[in-house]
C-alpha cells in the first residue's frame, strides 16, 4: 500500500469517526460553497448574507 493510499484510508476513518451532526455540518458548508461558486460562474450575484444564512 502506498503512502497516498494510507493517507486516504486514514482520512476515511477520521471522517467515519466524526459525530453525525458534525459530518452533516461539514457537508452543508461544502454544498453552500459549491452553489455559490456555481452562481458566481454564471455571473449571478451572491450576497454574504445569503451565504451566512445558508451555511448553517
């Protein structure tokens, strides 16, 4: 097993060991960032207030 693979498996185990609520919070934050990036690429305005409201 390569070092890269070992790190990958360690990261998976670390993710699985997180409480469900924390995993949900991380995923929600990532989704909001992805939507904001997509909107920005389309030239649509994204307000800071919208980001803060939807990152929770």
